[in-house]
């Protein structure tokens, strides 16, 4: 017996709000989140794999007494760690995955008639606000808090 595969797209089923243009808007928002999730997830995986491969290469260079090569490889590992710190792809992927889940729940509620249109619009507005403002940022010398004040590391 074949195991069904899960699709990242919520299937469209007939429901009380099926023909409402708000559903198409929520689906578009969800697709935007899916694209950003995939981008950030791929880069996070790429940087992690590169770091592992370079670390193993450093061990091999050390075993073969190739200290100059090990030094260069160590610098590359440091640059990957710096890139991961400056561009938190993993945190961003988790952030978008959360938005994908929330928008999928909103779609289900709308399709099943469990939520009124004004409440659905308000929820979508909140999701968009999170999408615009809550994106995890990289770390640096100082960061700005939600109140706009500069903090020290």
C-alpha cells in the first residue's frame, strides 16, 4: 500500500467562504511565506554542510601535516560561522514556517465557516505585520530593541 505524500499547499475544498477573494489573498500570503521558508532553509542547510565538510577537511589536513592548508580551511570555517551569525537563515526559516502554519489554520477556519470575515481580515493583518516586522535579524555590535533603543552586545 502506497503512503500518500503531504503537499505544502492546503487543498481547496468547498466551504462557506470558498468563493471569497479573501481566501485567495490568504493563499497568496501563505505561498510568499513558503517561498521565503524554502530560500532560508536551503541556505541554512548549505552553510551547515559547508561547515561540516570544511571541518572534516581541517582534520584531514592536520593528519597529513598540511598546516598551511589547515590554516586556510580554518579561515573558511570562521567565515561560514560569521555568515551564519550575520544572516540567521535557520531562525528565519523557523519564523516563516510558523507563519505558514498560522495561515494554514486561518484558511481552514475560513473554509469551514468557523471565523467571520472581519475577524479573518484582522488575523491576516496581524500575520502581515509579523511578516514585515518580526523577521529575525543577524547579530552585530549592537541591536535595536522593539522600542527603538540601541543595546550593547
